[in-house]
């Protein structure tokens, strides 16, 4: 590590939070200055529709330790995080949201915990300051995600945490076309822990994660990290085949005993529709994985940088 390199780098993706940026940078500067004078703050504009980029440009002009990355279009939160990680030089890297629900003042405690011998320290939100819908949908989303992907993801944690350079370099080296930062960090296997932190209410705007975006994100994570859906489809096929054999044997025995004169039209049609639906579902799951392979083969960059300031 270069002696002039910062000790701590902070990465924060920015989307629809123009009004938070000045307070965010002020609180970050105050907190980081109490730890070290070697730090940098990297804000990543994920093509925010407000005037966030103009505000970021003004902040960068007042302090060279504040740096900005502008993406060419809206790629998504975790792709913006990846773009920020590419620019970091610090021995330790903090990743946090820009809406001030992640409190900058908690960084000192997270960093102290990391110095106890951990490569990763996630902030664990004891009480989430979100609405009922957001809390419920998040728990449901994480539950399904953990079951289908085997990710072992804790709904009380998010992106906020402190990560050693070796962890960041490992995440950067991954060639995944789909990105979900917390799961990628866990996959690296470095020594990690979490600690309770205070979670504040959102100071401006609202979350960009709708049900549609959550479902899309969940599919991306599951298809990128697990083949469990394919195994479930195989198991479903075996179970349906066994049930079909049992029903066939039962019907044959009844026919041999003279209990059936004419086969039932209703049961025949129902069976045809059921099997057709199951087959289409199985083909759809396989198609999703084929589509994921297609995306990987194209090998397109996961983000494109439009402009950099102070970098």
C-alpha cells in the first residue's frame, strides 16, 4: 500500500438523494477526521434524475478528498457500488447508502470492531426505521432468497459495513454479470462479523425498490448463485411421475375389476392441462438459466463510467 494512499475509502451510490449529499459529506468528514486524516469519499451517481451530479461537482470543488463517479445510465445500486469499488485506494473500504439511514457516525465503531481481527464487519440494524411495507417485503424477499440461493443472508444487514482491501479486491475480481454486494462479500469466505448499529429514518425521497425491482433483483441473485431451482424442477418432475404411475395403476386395476366402463372426460382434460402447465413452468426455469448463460457469454461491462471528478 502506497504511503500516500488513504487509510479509509467510503463508497456511496447516489440516486434521488440530492438534498442529502451536503449533510452526508459533512458528517462523513467529521467522523473520518476523528479516525485518520487519510480518507476519501467516493460518490457514485447512478444517473440520478435530480441535480445530484451538480451538487457532487460542487462538493468535489470544495474538498479534493470528495470524489465523484458519474455512470452513463441507471445501472442499479449494486452496479454503482461496483463502480465505486473500482476507484478505491484505501486499506479499509466503507460501503453505505447516501440517504442517511446509514449513520456516518457508526463508522468509527465498525472500524474499531474490524481492528479486532475481522476482514468484514456489517452493520446490524437493531430497529429498522422503514415503513411496514418495506420491512415486511424485505423479510419475505430475504426468506425466499435464502431458501432458493443458499445465501445465508441476514435481513438485519444491508450494504453498510467496513471491508478490508483483500475483500474488496476479491469482490472486484469476480466476473459475475449480476451483482449483489452483500452476497458476494459472504461468498469470499473472509472472517466476518456484524455489530448492532442505529438505523435512522430516510431523510429524503423514498426507496427505489418496488416489488417489481425486488423480484427482478431476487431472480438475478438466485440464478447467479444457485442451481436449486433446477433441482426443485427435477424433484417436481419425479414426484409428478410417481403420482401419475400410481393413478395409472389404480385406474387399470379398477378397469380390470369392471368398475370403469368409460374413462372420465373431465379427469382427462384436467390431467392434460396440469401436465402442460408443469412442463411449461419447467421449461421457463430452464430458459431463465439459458438466458443467464447468454448474458454471461456477451461479456458486456456491468457499468459504464461517463465522468470522473478528483480521480
